[in-house]
C-alpha cells in the first residue's frame, strides 16, 4: 500500500470513528431515509470481511514481537496494511449495523450485546492500530490487546448469530442428542408437540424477544396471541382470513412471504398442519389423541410420535409400500399412518367436485392397511359401498352428510373389524338400517343424528342391540329458540358515485330484515321492512336486524355507505407515506376499497395509507373542472396503538396547482384515554365552487401527555377520500 493510499485510508478511519460516535450520541433522534435502509441491510453481507481480516491481523499482531518476525520488513508492512483494512472494514460494518438496528423488529438484550461488543471491537482495533508504533507498545500490550480484540470479535459474532438464527444455533445439533426421549402419542399435545416445533424451526429465529420482526414474538403462547404490528396472527376457525396463512401462501418473491426468501421454507405437511390447527380453533391444552381418529390434523400428526406400547392397537399385516402411499397422496386425498411405526393407515377424501368411486378403487394396493376412512360431505352413492367393502381391516367409516340411503348397507357387513359407522346427515331410513345391524359382528357405535330415523326408532334399535351405542344428537323441539345471525350486505362496494340500490340479505329463508338510516337501532314493530327498493343517494349509516318467528332477533349489523361524486383524473402524493402503510400508493385514495380493523384481513394491509413523521399531502387534478362543496377523509382511530386523527385537515382548491386557496380547515376531536377504536369520517365543507385542483393536507397530531408515547406524532391512517 503506497503512503498516499495509506494516508487516505487513515483519514477515512478517523472520520469513521467520529461519525460512529455521532451516530451513538444522536441515535434516538435519527430517522433514516429509505435509501440508507438498503445500505443498513448490507450489514450481514459485509461483516464477514472484517471478521476474517481482523482474526488474521490479530493472530499476526500476537507474533509481531517474536524475533523471527520483528526484523522482517515485509511481515511488518503487510501486518500494518492488513490491520488498517480490517479496522476500516469494521467501521463500515458498524455503521451499516447501526443503520439496520433502526428498522422495526430489532430490540432486546441480545441486540445490545451485539451492538456494543462490535463497537468496542472497532475502537479497540483503532487503539491497537494507532498505538502500535509507540515506544510503550511492547509484546505484552500487543498480545493482551489482540486477545481482547478476538474475545470481542467472537462475542459480537455469537450475538449476531443469535439474532439471525436464534439461540442455541451452534449447539442445537449437539443438544438434540441429549434431549429427553420424544413423547409418545398418548402424551403429545397438539400445540406443544406439533405446532410449536414448526414455529421453533421455521419462525422463531426472526420472531423472538431479541429480534421482533413485525413486532411479533412466537417464542411463547401469550406473546403469540397478542399478535404483531399487522395484528393478530390468526383468526380461530378461519385459516383463509388469518394473517399466518395469508403470509405463508404469498408468492415466494413477495417481500411479505413467510418464511422470507433465503430461509428454510415450510413443507407442504407443515403448512397443512398450521391451517388445520387454525381451522380447529386452537386449544393449547388439547392432546392429539383427543381429536377424532378421522380428524385430518390427528392423521398428519400421529406419524410424528412413537406409540405408547402395548396400550396401542396392534395389527397383523405388513406396512404398505411407502412409495405407493406417496403416489396416492394428492391435494384431495390424504393417507397417513395412525401412529409412528404403525402399519395401519387413515384415509381422508376431500372436495365434492373431484370425488368419484374411482378415487376409492385406486386404493386397492393399500386396501389391507386402511383402518380408517373419511368420506364426510362427499357425494357418495349407495353403489359406492361395494368399493368400500374391499378394505378388509376397516374399523372406522365416516359417511356423514353423504348421499347414501342405506339400501346397500349389506355391502359393509363384509367388513369383520368395523367398529364405528357415522351416518349423520344422510337419508338412511330405519327400514334399511334395522335388518342389517345384526350382521355387523363388531360394530360399537352408529351416529344417526339428522337422519330420517326418528328418536323413537333409535330407542328401538338401542334396545335391540345393547352392545351398539346409537348417537341421536340434538333434536329441535321448538322449546329452545336460537339467535339469528345478523343480516349481511350484498353490495360489492360501499362507495358509490350518484346513487346505490341497497342490497341486504340473510342466508336463512323466511327471515324479515328491518332497518334504519337515522342512526337509531331497528326494532321488530316500528322500523321499516327491507324490500330491495331502498336507494341511497348520500353518505348513510344503515343499521339492520333480522327477525323470524321461533327465533331470537339478531344483533344489530351496521353498514356505512359513502358517496364520492367525483373521481380525479390524476392523483399525486407530495410527501412520502409511512414505509409500513403504503397500500397502493396515490390510487388507494379513490379506488373504492375500504380498510378494516381486522388485522387478519388483507384490507388491513392493502387499503390503509399512513403518515407519522410528515404531513399527508394529496394533490388531485380534474381535467374537466367540477363543482365541489366538501371533501371527506375516512380514517382509523385506535388510541391504544397510537393511531390518532390528524391534528388539522386543510382543503385547498383552485383552477391551477399554482393558484390554490384555502377552502376549509377542520380540527378533528382527539380521543380520550381508553376510548374504543373507531372508523371515522372527517369532512371539510365549503361554499360550492368550480375546481380543477384539490389539495388535501392531513397533519399528524402530537400525542397527549397521558399517552405512553407522549410528545411524539400520532400515526394517521386514511383509506379513502370522497369529493362531493
């Protein structure tokens, strides 16, 4: 390295040391522009250079005063250059790391250890470089400094690995060997031993107390249930509406896809397990064996556990060929072992539109191993029972809600091991069932709820066959009325231009819908009956209830409709949106798509635009001037999370972008502590006038003293603008 290059490098190193000190002093006040965030994200890539260079340099520094090397001019020159390059690259790495730490999701004790060990390493290396030619810098000092630098280098690397890969990443394989024996099937809990391990292996490295990506912590149940920045992780019973599954099913190149590109992806079985777990309304204490044997989650999970030994059922047939089973598995048919190392198989078929009897006949190669078969809600016909009779070791058969009538039940008498027969929701009659029952030698349960078989006939069957448990289910005698679910709206959008025919409906026939448009709650006597003739012409709040004889009236359903008479020809944002709340950019303000509170809905992530550290300024142009008298903003207010109304909203208008005048100023009410979250409309009204340009300015308010983030700007969220 020439003297000139070395001088430049030393000047850059000195400037870097001052700059890092500046970043540390003013760290709490730093706001990074987007382009610098990209620089910060290069930290994990760049840090490998100083690690290798400094390790080599410190090793050589320890040997520097050895007589063999002390007189070697090349050794001394090479070491000086290597140390300078190493310290300078460490400076760049530290700066990148400080930039990266400003992004959301980086917090906790591990981050602090990683940050400060890296910073100490940098300044210690600077000290060694600038002191190494001093007279007092002797061998003991060189060795001590080098050893101390390596100590901080290893520490910074270790804590960085914990942040990136999770705790015990290095020792994990060794620890696994010393772990206790896996639980047996009868001990296994659905969450602890099936679902949580998936999170641990694929998610926790980025979602833990030390690295809260998206403010989501999956390290323990309580933290998981709180959700993250985008809301709750899942909606119990509704996997399609759950953020967890939505993010998993995004395209791999989508930045919100989970796990992110570069991380180990979830397997098809793991995705299915998560979806089934959410669909089954998660119970964190439920055991796997508490699930019905035909349950898809149980069938997928049991293969992960050992059997409990002699208490489990044993079978005298060999296991099916694994390759054959794999070929027979598809999107509409799952085949899984009843338990680990068990030859018995459970088969589930799905999707009415793809079912045919051939799907059963295709299982002939594993007919000996099938002991559980679920055809629930499929269009199974009486003639199909012959194909089922091929499964000679079948013990459990689920024909609930199929199309059978019972005329060919005698085909099933050829199954000597059949113990459970589910016929709920079918058209099976007493006349077809009663003669066949004596032929079933090992039958233990028959479910007949919601069939033509009457309660009296079931009692007769029970008396005649005491060894069989007949499940009758619930019979509605009219003495226990149920509550109707609320009416629903069929209008594809709640935003309209001039007028909109109101479309309400209820899925239960014979229901009467009563509604109001004046803000009062409807009743069953005085409120008008909905007749599909109501036309909305302005911004309206519709409240509706459902009524039907023999039922309790529903809860009130509230629907807000918005008129937006004019849509601009072009829309421009004059100041940037919050990085997290971009929605679809400027076009989001007039696309007719409304946001929601439900963080598990795509409408939360896709429809809300937001600002916090600057004003929201929207400039709209109408190529043909329009006569307007009001502009409204639809906003979200949730004081607990710092989502507040704007402090001030200004409406500007005019005939050109350079000739705008203030038309209206609105100061929305600031919520009080503990106030429920709401969706509100802020409207600025003004004298009707012709405008070619409208500029809407929403200025974030300062959070009040009682708020946890007092003095900071509130987050302003807007999903739609209405010009009338």
